[in-house]
């Protein structure tokens, strides 16, 4: 299945809860409002994923809020794993509960884990997230023996960019990939205070790379392998028509709306109401795909 711009649909990013045990000051919260009665059950998630496979979805990314605060997280993974067409299930977590869950997640069939970590400094971590870094580091170290390689999501900001070298060393130590993410925020005051362009950062990494490869199926993403074998990727959606042109992802918000575009909240398609009314869901996927258009065009 392709959208009006010739882009295939391959993956679905599912926010399974809006709730979180951290409070990152920059969090862009997927979706617009939240009604707890609309949090999807494992059965509902399974049904939606089954329908999504008819449109080409083969990869699922579980996110939130914090997905590991859902008590039924293992059930959710198992249900998705049972869907024959799904080839990969990944999860993005803040890592605070990873130590408790990583073995069960592995057994349930989870394939990949991304852990968000913007600093290795205890005080700065507290300032950014309101939480304690110790659990995250412990969880990461243990889980990285079971999930190889773990990806670390490093949100680049003025306040943490000087830690890049330390993050690269940490990735070397635990065998992780470093994913450097561009800061997105509409609030101008916050943006001016924290945003940095990744142009220079990527240029420097490029110069140090012994190998560069392109991942066409992942937003045409570039992967840099450094001299010490650490792998670095960039996620740079802003003003990036390449990112949009190679987007193959649909999103499902924590309150049951299909979301055609990362950067918009004004064209969501309610799928939970029809699901709870026992309606056929295919036409809602078709509507979502019809609404897809590149946010940044050439
Ligand atoms: N709680 C999970 C976690 O921490 O990974 C999943 C949800 S979190 C919203 C998913 C990712 O979104 C994190 O890697 C975080 O860094 C990123 N993110 C949150 N706010 C962002 C912003 N303003 N700009 C860019 N990325 C952001």
C-alpha cells in the first residue's frame, strides 16, 4: 500500500499510554488530550495491529508516555508477537523499569529496545527528567546483554551537547548505538533556550566515520560507524523534506487516534470509537493513509 505521494506503509508506532513516571521538561506528548477511558486494552491493540498488516505494516514500535508502567506490557508484546505478519517489535523506554522487565520482555518476543538518555550526569538527569539515573544505567547495562545492540536516544540540546564524547564512550562500553535526536518544540521561548542545530554535530561525526551507510527504509537515515566501531545515527525531522519523503510510518495515539504525521495533530482519525462499536476498521486506515502528506516538501 502506498499513499498519494508514493510512500509505502511499513511501520506503526503505538503510544500505549500517556502516563509517565518521569517529567521531562521538553516532552512533546503524542496526541492532544487524554481521557483515561480511551487507553487501549491489549485486545484492542492486537485488533488494530492485525488490521494494519493489511496495509503493509510489518514493524511495530511501542512507546508512550512510559510503556513499561503499564502492568499488562508483557501481555501486549505477546499479543503482537502472535501476529504472523509482524516481523519486528521494538520498544522505546526511559529505562527506569528496564531492570525489572528486560528478561520478561525478551521471553515475550520483543526484538529491540531504545532507551532515552540525554546525560550521564546525575544532577542534570534529575533536572531534565525529575528522576534518578541509577536505575536507568543499571537497567541499560543488564538489558544490553540480552538486547543487542540497544539504541540510546540522545536528545541534543544546548545543555547536554558537551557530553557527546562521554555518551560515545558509554555506548562503546555497553555496545549500544547512539541515536542523536533533533529537539522539536513549538514553544519559541523553550526552543530558543535549548535548541541547537545538528549540522555541525553531524559534520564532525561524519569526519570521524570510517564507514557511512544509508538505511533507505528508515527515512533514508545515514549511519556512521566511528573508528572505535560505535554506530551513530541522526533523527532530524525539522525542515527536512528527505525525512518526510521517506516516511513509511503511521502512528496510533494513546487515546486511540490514528496519526498520519509526526508533526501534526490536526488530522487525526478516531479508530477507537469505531472499534468499540464493532465496526470494520479498514476504512479508518484508508482515511488515515489518504490524509498523509509530507510536512516538509521540496
Ligand atoms: N517514555 C519513553 C522514552 O522516554 O523513551 C517513550 C516516550 S518519549 C516521548 C519518546 C522519545 O521522544 C524520547 O526519546 C524523547 O527523547 C523524544 N522526545 C520527547 N520530547 C521531544 C522533543 N521535544 N523533541 C524531540 N524529541 C523528543
